[in-house]
C-alpha cells in the first residue's frame, strides 16, 4: 500500500515488469536483484532498463515540499520491478539519509543570478558518492539476506567512490569489500578515509598505476568467469545500475525547487566516469525539463573531445588538482552510446572492441547531433580551476573544491540565457585542502567527526597492476573462499 503523499507517483506497469538489458546485447534480460548483484553484464556490457518510467508535470508538482527521502523512494521504486514492497523500500531509504548533516540532504546554494550550487557532500564521507552508496549498501544487505548468500564487492576508485563504498559496507555480515585506488594519485584525505577503516571485511589495495589501470583490473576480474563465480563478485562502481538510479533523485529535487515543471533548468556536472551526468540524462528521459547538460572535464578531456568532434579516443592520464576526474576511459559513457546507436547491442560491442584494439572510435554525424542536442562538453585548465576557487570564495564566501570549481568555470562560459544553471558540488573542500589553499590561501577544516583522521592508523596493501597478483591477494583474504556462507 502506498504511503500518504506517494499516490501521485504510481507507475504500476513499470514496477511489475521492468527488465534490464546489457548494452552489448549478449546477455538475456535481468531483473533488478540480479542486476544489483551482478553489477557488470556477463558480456562485458552495462545494464540499462528496457524503458524509462515517466515523470508527468503533476508528479513533479507533487514533489514540492516533500522530504528528500520520500521523493527518492517515489523516483526509485519503479526501477525495482517489485523486488521490495514500497513500505520496506521507503524505510530503507529513510534510514540511508538519516545520518546526513543537512536536513535537506542536498541543499541548493545561490551564487549569483540564476547561478546555483547543489551541495552533494553532506554524507559521511563528504562526497556525492554517499548519496547512492548509502542506499546501495542497504540494498545489498536486503537482497543477500533474502537469498541466504554472501558476496565479494570489488571496486576501483579515483578518490571518492572508495571511501563512500567502504563506509556503506563496513561491518556488514554478508559482504567483503576490496577497493583498488591508484597509489599516490588520490588526495591524502581521500586515501585516509579508505585506509583507516579497519573492519575485518574491508580491504584496501593501492595499485601502482592510474585509475584507468584500476578500472581495467576490476573489469578483468568480472570477465574472469571462474574467479567471478567463486567469489560471487559484485560491483559498487557506477557500472552498477543502482548507483545511477539513486543519483537521478537530486536532479529532480533541484529542478523542482527552482520551478520545474513550469520552467526548464540546466546542470553543469564535473565528471570523469560519466555516471553522475548520465543520471541527469535519465532524469531528462523520464520527463524532467532539462534544457542543457554541461559535461565539465579537466585536462583529461576524452568526454569534452567527444562532444566536440564525435570521436571517442583515449589519451594519457595526466594528474591534476581534481584527481577524481583524472580518467581517460569513462565507463558509463557506454550507456549513452547504447541509446545513441538505437539500442543496438552489437554496434556498441563493435565500438567498444575498437576502443580496446585501436584506442578509439567515432560515431556518425547524426548520432553526434543527437548527443549535442542535450550535452555540451567543456575542458577547464588548471589555472581556470584555481581562479574559480578564488573568485567564488572572494565574491560569495562559499568555498568550492577543485572538482566543483571545474564545474563552476564551465558553467560560467556555457550558461543558457534565462535558465537557472545548477553546478553539482561533488565534494567538500576539506577533502582537497592543499589544492584549495594554493588557490585562495584558505585551508578548509575537516568537520569535527573527521578531526582526528590524520592520526588514525592505516591498513593498505600495495600491488602492481597485474591481474594475477590482485586476484591472488583477494582470494587469500575473502571469507567466501574459506567456506563462509
């Protein structure tokens, strides 16, 4: 039975019948629970729903004034396909956001006329990843308990996903979690938020390489069928559909707060892996009036180059002051490619094979035009990032982290006339104290609950970018291999 206030968002047909397809077309349709636990499709593709639930103007109007957790329940419920009752899921979502440090969960801050920042960093690890992962960890618990199973979660992080995933999964009885991060290429705060968590089910691995190397290792483990099956592998990266699903919500709440459905809004999203901005695309597909999605990148600009030219080609990863975006292979881009290619899984598989074999591919002019109807890419240099931090702090008193500053710089140059532009503030500035201090002379303090972070003991294993070495280490540590249920 729907709770009072949720009746205006009932999409019964989608709730009962939603199925998920692989972007590469070689895997049979799956239900939500299977997609949650599998993470990556057996054919190497990513899962997407067969169809998008719809948000009507009346539904959007009904969201006005509702608490965040209730809107989140309403938006995500159709994607579950009946996997949980509405009451059980509502309780899970409410619990997930109970510990956030702001009552609004994701408050808007006005920086200028029609210029806004959406603060996504009020969760336990000070980054937007908490918003999805606090839900995801609880969903894992629910589904694994229901099935009487244990799982091994593996993930790669360029900085923030790792700590958010660890925080969501630490101490949980049904999972071991192994997080790979590029050694020396995350901030000290980001590293310590991972490596100082000493729960028995938490394992940190520093890889001697880049984030792309970490991500490639994770994908290789999922493609190693005997290893995958022995450990019951599951994923917490944004390759897991449930991550994208939970991120749709804050696009809706922000747009409604600024006048949707009666007027359109635009979003500027600092992104490397394309998952966060893809959630905005899904919100648009569902009916949210989004006029423009600006994809803001640092000098690792594979996404900006694609939206300018239609060519998706890998380059060398260059370290920057916004390390979570130091990526040259954006995994979630494959989900957009699937739609651009008319949901032709074989065509997507051919393009991804070309990426692996030749380092890139190009789409047809019509496909590029379809992408550019909504998306604009923007590369922001290091100097412009520093200027955005300093200028924003000087003129507003609000202090952005380097990733958010990339977004602010891009938004300033690409804001549509007369449309509110919302920049996603993806991390608390204290996660990047040194970079912020270099830009504006202010070193932001960590919140009190993390005040002793630099003094906590660390536990981490350093390994080469070698699949055999990583798999051997995980096999030696995962409880599931020792007969644990």
